[in-house]
């Protein structure tokens, strides 16, 4: 594989994706609902593919493969916990969808602010999302940087890869808002699953078939086929990494915002089923890639270079290696542009509207568009720090977002919850998570996410019981959810 092949692959991908994004333009995106939610008219298949591409980012084929390389078979259990957590969408998805339709919510934090009858709730949750999601965006940029660096033997630098991903994500976000992102996501999802599966089959064949493949691992790295194996997957590590993953579909606003977008509950169900099938296949693919690197390159200095080294090896035909590389790059970009749109909508809808009282929908849309490149630049600066191990960073970001989960559950199932309970649980727990992550401190060996969600749950319940709940508002909200859901039974 040559560097020129890699460059041509990037250019062809960008041109095709730009063409698809341009075709996705439908009318003028003149309001928040149109630009950020696609007028709530997303079909089931597009929703499923877009949801998959947004969720399965550089984390999977770079991060999860690296995690497998680092710690072995425990990685598959870790990722399957995430798939189990997506079952929450089957429970909460219809509720998000019906209230979004009825009340016109643009962001999940706006929904929380309305349910708890306090605009500060929306403001605080939005700021919390920005604090923890910008590092997660940086993880995706890092994935592209490591990928291009590893596949070209440093001829394309890490920084160059990060810059390319940043610029492309901004452009896709601007062309037609969520429509262009959804359609380019769909293209990328199909691309990702087909090419990566083909590569796995080629790798297994080149290594002598499944029996020889696992035999090689058993003879050279037997600890990789057991848990905790080499010690990486201790019980406390597994719990600390899987709890944020289990609640990912609720805690991450770029994912939960997608629950407002389907055209119908039927489309929502198709989205969920399609994603589950995609996720299972992609998980197995990523783990096998990691094991392939264990056999082929047993002494890598950086685990996150496992995938680039496999793709640039003699076992993978160069053209196919470039195609898969483009698929991984596309996966990362699909996550970044989704986060850019979500964070800009959060800022415009829930932060700017508090600063500029009586701001119109059109004014909020303008502010949202202005904020997109600012968020992208912040993510770029964070990515340039080159912090280690993509998978761990991804989980750390998700750990911070966990503090909102008790409030989301209370939104639909506990009318006694109050704004004071939400504010205290999110703010105090969020600060605790940041402190634990900054100082790399794990009390009793437990990760920040475990402490964050535990403290958040306690504070939400205790403070809510000590303060007055907006009963009329809560009753009206919960009654509306029940009535709307009954319409579709």
C-alpha cells in the first residue's frame, strides 16, 4: 500500500459523500426542527443506518480492536453489555418520540427543563453535555489521526489526519444539517459493515482458518482467551467501563436526540432492530481484528495502532485495505458531525435562549450554525494532546454523561422528582467525575462512572424528596405520555 493510494481513497470518499450530502437537501432548513431533526420525518432504514454509523465510530475498529489487543476476550463482553443497554431504547424510545412530537422538543435537555418546569435544568444539562462530549469528539478525531499515521508509516502525520476529519465534519454538518449527516451516515454504515466483514474473512483465511487462528493465539498469548487474562479485565475495571456503556443510549444526547427524528413509531422500531443486527456483526468484526493483530504484530507499542497495522499488512489486498480505512475514517466523521449538530443545538436552544430572552427560532438557528466550527476547533485542540488509548477515553467521557441518567428516568417514571434534585445531582456528581478523572483516582478501585451515577442517583432522590415538586406540570406531562402511547397500541 502506498501513501498516494491512501490519499486517492480519501479524495474519492469525500467527493462521493459530498454528492450524497448535496442530494439530501430537501427544501430550506429555515428552522431548528428542520435543520437539527430533519422535520422529524426520518425513515426506519435511514434512521437505523445513521444511528449505527453515529454510535459505532472510530471507537470500534480502532478503539475496541485496540482494547482486544491490550486485554483479550474480555473486550467482547464489554461491548455486548453496550448492545444489551440498547434495549433501553425499546423502553424509552417511544416515550421520547411521543413527547417530542407533542411538545416540539429539539433537544433532550429541553425536554428535561420542561418536565421539571425549570429552564436552569436545561441550561445545566446542556453545559454538562458540552463538557463531556467535546473530549469524546476529540477521540474520533484521534482515531482518524492514528489510522492515517499507522497506514502510511507516518508519511501522513497524526495532525494532518485530525485536521482532515475536522474540516470534513464541519462541511457535512453545514450542507443540509441532520439530513446530510443522516444520508452520509447511511452510506458510511453500509460501507463499514461490508468491507470490514470481508477483511475479517480474508484475515482468518490468511492465518489458516478459525482453528489455526485461535490455535496461534492459544500458543502465543493464551491469557488473551481468558478473563481477567493478563490482568487488564479485572472485575472493577470491567464494571467501571461497562456501566457507562450500558446507559450510553440514554446519557449521550447525540444518540437520544435521534429518538425525536423517526417519522413514526414503526420507523423507530425498524431503527432499533437494524441497529442491533448491525451492532452484533460489527462487534465480532472488531474483536477478531484485535486478535488478528495479536497474532501478526505481538509487540506493538500502541494498542490503538493494531487496526492500521493489520490493514497495511501483506494479508490484506492494498485496495481493500484503503477501502476499509476510508470506512473507518467515515465512521469517525459520522460521529463527529452528529455531535457537532447536537452540541450546537443544545447551545442555541438551551443556553443562548437563556441569555437572549424571547429569542426566535430563526435566531437560535443562526447561533447554532455559528457555534458548529467553534465546537469543532475545541475538539481539534483536545485531540492534539494525543491522550492514550481511545477506548478508555471514550468510556471516561461517557462516565461524565452518566450523571444525567437518573433525571431522565425520573422524567417518565417518578413524578416526585424536582428541578433542585436534577440540578444538585448533575452539578455535584459531574464535578466529582471530573476530579476523579483529572487525578486518575479510583476510590476502592471503582471508576469515576460508578461513583458518578451512584452519587447522582442518591442526590436526585434525596434532594427531590426534600423539595417541592411541580405536581401539576408532572401530572400533565406523564398523562400526555400515557395518552399518546395508547394511541399507537
